[in-house]
C-alpha cells in the first residue's frame, strides 16, 4: 500500500474522532466516513482497495488484520468509505476532550450552540488543516461534515468528508483509547 494512502486514511480517521465528548456516552463508538478528494468520490480509497485486492493473500490478510486491530475498515460501505471504532473513556467524556490519531496535530472545538458545534484542526506532518461542524443527534449518535486541506504526493488536495458516529457499547473490548490531543 502506498504511503500517501495511509496518510490520507489516517488523517481522515483522526478528523472523524473530533466529535467532542461533552454529550457522548463513554465506551465503544463506530464512525463511518465518506469522502471526496478534489471533488472526486473516493478515488484514492478506491485505488487503495484495488491495490489491496492485488496483494498476495497473506499480505492482504496481514494488512487487513493490522487495520482491524486499530478498529479500521476500508470500503465496507462502498468506494471512498472508511470505518473506524474508537474507545471514549469516562475521563475523556468528563474532560470534554476528544482523541487524536496523530502527533503534531492541534484540535479546537467551539462551545456548542444547541445541537451543533464547530471544530477545526491543524497538523504539521503531513501539513494539513480542516474545519467542520458536528450535529449531536443524542448521546449515542452524531453526524459531522468537514473540509480538509492537505498535500499528497507533493500536490495540494481538498478533502470533503461526511461522517456519522454511533455508540456501540460501554465495553471497548480490544479497542484501546487513542492519545489525547495537544493543547
């Protein structure tokens, strides 16, 4: 798998975790993301899926197992989709903080206005930034729209992402909480 696909997937997963914990239940969450890169629905993800399909079976299984251990699935809901499971601890919820996938990222969230909250992030490696809005449906569900700017293979890219999160259970099982954001 090419490194740029891993970078884009990791960045999108990190951004999908930006739902502030202030009204979320602690436990295991499933986040499903659908993205467009430069106005094209999931081309990079479709390429990544094709590259995985062309891998020898043992290499493909190793890649899928590695991603599954991190709670990540690619393409289960069609081209351009990424699914992720994330563990929100009671402490994360109480501190109104959200997990971060990457070092070198700073995340900001505005106070809620009704059921919505504005969010943004900046990262240094790869250089990227984004902003969006979360709509809380209830303590067990939210939706999010985000626009991100990044660089892949030396070219700037604009990524639009729609995400939906749903609470699965109080027990995170094998999914471990991710690191806390830098302030």
